């Protein structure tokens, strides 16, 4: 368990209020070239959620406009677009160096009863406890991966069909990954939504590389372009969730990834769609 890493993640996802509807976030000291997309999406969601009472998130739609600078704080400006008895809408701009780097629209709703159905969870998926964790999978390449291998990881990911690290063979565009916060989270539902938003950007775009033999480990440039999520039912992000992913298309230097997120007992809790750049790295 990486409780210290989870606590550090919660500190990063927390925001400093500096004025009405304005918040400031920071990035972890991980020597990244750009801010991780899940971080800015999670922070933007928290900024929106802090301006809403008595409603919970049901969808978010976001665009990654420019790479974030991990050395500089991010300013989040919230616009209160709509407040009605049933719904609230917020628009959030993440700003660095005087320009927006990320834009998010989030919709919140009061709970109400209604029709209920869902797609079933994929069958014959191995349980998360039977699968190796990140460090166990990549232990043979730890010297090559350096700090990226050894750094603390707040999200425990267990791939059901992880290819060998340097295997470039083509695979079908499907992937199942278990994940959870590797520690205990507070009970606040917004925190669990924020952590799942953070984690949802970690693997979904990788699925679009599977038919092309790319690993995303230095041989492909990858960057999120847009990201949308719909939240269907309650969940805890510190309990195992299955991320059932597919990629219906890749073209024009872009890949499209989709994901359905299930609890361990098969309840569909969220849906994800993301498009991103997937460009082969050219030698030299």
C-alpha cells in the first residue's frame, strides 16, 4: 500500500482558494516535461465542485489546449453558467503564463429515481489480486526506466493483458485494466470522482496503439486532446475498478479511446471517451 503517495496525490488535487470562483493548484515535483493531463482535469473538476452545493457530478467535457508547465502554479477560474433546482453547470479555465491551457465544462445534478440499465461487465476477466502490479510487471526493465520505475505511485494498476515491454507485435484494440487508489481515501464522493478522473487519463489512449505495435514507452509521442466522462452510479476509488477499454479508430495522427468503468461486482459507474495525438517518434 502506498498511503503516503495517495496522501500526496490528495494534496496535489486540493486547491487553494484565492478569490471567489478562483483557485490555485500546483504540480508534483516529478521532473515531468509537461503537466499530466489527469492532474489538470482532476483539479479543474475540484474547482467546479467547490462552487456547487447539494448536487453531484454527472458529466464533464474537456479540451487540452496547451502543454502545462509543471514548474508554475495553475490558476483555475470558474464560471457559474447555470443553477436550477435539478442541475448546475460550471465552466472552468486553467490558466498559465496568461493563457488558457485547459478548458472544462461540468454538469451536476440532484439525485433522482428513473429507468435503470447497463452493459454487463466483460466476462472471464482475471481478478485484480491475481495480476502483477506495475513494478512487478516492469521489474526486468527497471534499470532502463530509472526514476520512472521507482517513483511512488498513488494509483495501483493491474493490466489483464499487458504485452511484454519491448514487444512490437500487433494486438486487437481492446484492453482491460484494474485500478484503485493505493491507500484509503476520505468518504467525500467528490474526492473519489476526482481520483477516478485523474486515473482515467492513464491508459485509455494506449489502447489505440495496440494494433500498431506501439508501446507509448518512448517510441510514440502521445498527448491528450480532449476527454469526456459520464458518471452513472456511486463508487469508491480506493476499491478495485475495472477499466474496460477499446479503440474504434486511429487516423490523421490521432487515436480514439473509449472506456467503461465497473466496480468489482459488475456495477457500471462511469463511461469515458478520449482522443489524443499518437505520432511515431522519428530517429534523431
